[in-house]
């Protein structure tokens, strides 16, 4: 399909960021972990662009869809799980008999497993409506933001592990989440969109990555609140 190489290149850039993120996280240094986290966030930006570019160019197709899912599984499943393991979970051990077992690996592996299932389900049951389950780029970005905003010694490891598993569970849950990209690009265009981008850049420069973390947490909470409200309403009737 003519022009399909443009969004596909963005998708492959997403995958490349995910792989390089794993390499930097593997160095074990704090600087390496920061670079790894930033690369995952950069990949999330590329992931948000490839689909929009494909639609604008009229080159949407099954090839791009499958490629996007494969890239997302690596970048927003494997990469953040490995980064989280190296940063927060590697110290969790469980003694079985006389042999210590690295429980952190078992906790970390749940994340890419959930991401893979979420992406496969999306390909099979995708619809123009809201997302079913937390999108993997959001979940992966949330995990990546942790090293950028929360020092490893500032949070109890069991608490962080529980939060990490909960984010993984949200990916495979039936909680509905809106599609913010589509809403923004549909209702905010031209100078308004440019102004919004400038505002976001200024906020990041002022508040660093905490503003991105806050925005993502609000997005996660929005789906949970909507889900709870629907459950309450269904029980009433």
C-alpha cells in the first residue's frame, strides 16, 4: 500500500525504543534506568502517532495493525517489566527448602503476559467504541514513569509489587477506557492543537515527569470510577 511505510516506520521506531530500553535497563546503573524509562515514553509518543498518520494517509491495513501489536508487546510489556524488575523487584526472594527463589521475576513476568493477552484480545475484538481494559501503552508508560518520579527506597517493595500487578490486571480487565487521542484530534485542531502541545511541553519542563504521571493516574482512575458507577447503577435496577 503506497505510503504505508510512513506509519510502519513510526511503529518500528516504537519497537526499536523498546529494545534499546531493555539494553539500557540491563546496565544496572541509575542513569541507564532513566534512559530506559524515557525511551518507553518516547515509544508511547510514536505509538500515538502511527495510527493517526495511517488514517490521515488512508493506508490503514492488517499489516500495520499486527505490526503495532507486536511492537507494543515488546515496548509496553517486556521493556517496562524488565525495567521494573531491575529497579524495584530484584530484591524479593522466597526460600523454598534450602534454595532461594527470585519472587521478583514471577511478579515481573505477569506484566508482559497481561500485555500480550490485552493486545491479542484487541486485535480480535477491536471496536470503534471505548477500549476494553487499560491500553498497554498507558500501562507501560505508568511503569516507566516510576523510576523517573519515585526513588526505589521511597516505597515499600510489597506495596509497589501490588500496584504493579494491579496495573497488569487492569490491562486484561473489562474496565472501559475512552480514546483520548481520537477525541483530541477530532475536537481540537489547528492553532488550538498547537497551543495544547506547547502547553504540555511547558508543563513537562516545569514539573518534569510528575505532570505526565498525574495525567496518566487520572486517566486510570477515570475508568475505575466509571466502572464502579455502572456496577452501582446496575444493582439498583
